[in-house]
C-alpha cells in the first residue's frame, strides 16, 4: 500500500481503523492457536482443559525440626543437626571444643 498517495484525512481514518483491526486479528489468531493446541492434545489422548488445570499438591508441613545444638554464649546460633554444619559449629570444634558440649 502506497501511503504517499493518501490525503491527511485518509491517513487519520486509517490510523483509527488499525487498532480495531489489530485487536480483531489477535483474537482470531488466539482462537486458531487454541484450536491447534486442542488438536495436538487430542492426538495424544488428552483434552486441553485436562492439561491446563492446576494440580495443587498441598504440602503437609510436619512439625518444625527441633534445635539440637545451640551456642552457649549466643542463643541465636542454633542448628538442628541436619544438613551442612554451620561455620560457627566448625569454629567451635576447631577451637578444641566438642560438638556434644553444644547439645540442647
């Protein structure tokens, strides 16, 4: 389309028509894509709605793990005994103290 041959009023009319046409085409394209997805899922034995439902798995949180070790001078430093040893535990043991001395 040669825009240089259009008048200013024709260009303004065209400018007003463009957003509506874009919206219409996007809506049609979404419908087409959804239909393609339905066909794709159906070919594999599923309904698209079945695949799009959110399967919410409720994680049952058990009791909080109790603290097993606590620093004698700083009560904020505590460890459950699970996972990697905290640096303060390593420093405590490296200082010649025993891990058992930190037991709660």
